[in-house]
C-alpha cells in the first residue's frame, strides 16, 4: 500500500525557514511528478510548487524566490525548502503525486509563521 509520509513543518518566526519532506513508502516506483499544496481553513487548496521527472520546477507567484522544491530519486523523497517565511504562509502543507493506478496525498503538516 503506497503512502506518502510527510515530515518537517512547525512554528517559525517571520523571515525564518523550514523544510518539509515527503517520502513514498510501500513502493519502489519513482513517481514522475510531485506537487506541494497548501490549505487554510475556509480556503481552497492551492498549488505551491511542482517538480517533474526531469527536474523541471514550477512555483506559484506567491512563493517564487522563497521556496524551492527538490527531489532525491534514490530515497523517493521530495522536499520543500521554505525561506523568508511570512505569516500568510501559515497553512497545512500537503504533498501529492500520482500514477496510472491512483492519486496519492500526504496527510499534511502544519506550518505556522508568527512572531
């Protein structure tokens, strides 16, 4: 059974940094494309960043220049390095990938940016 196991997150002051990780367990398949999303109460889930199998990345305008998505193929893990964090970055962050069989989501990790 494939599961996406998230780690990282927590509370940080404005201007600080955090790194999120998302590892695929229960499979040795290297999913081609991964995405990070975030969600706040009462708001729609919004895409933050994505990375393809070739390493191409796309970022939402609101995180460009501050966040970096990367992957470790050997570990089957994707990362989201978040720098210069702002209070408006406070949200639950979720990782996502898919195969021809199914779509997979991490359980989410809380990121709180406050003084």
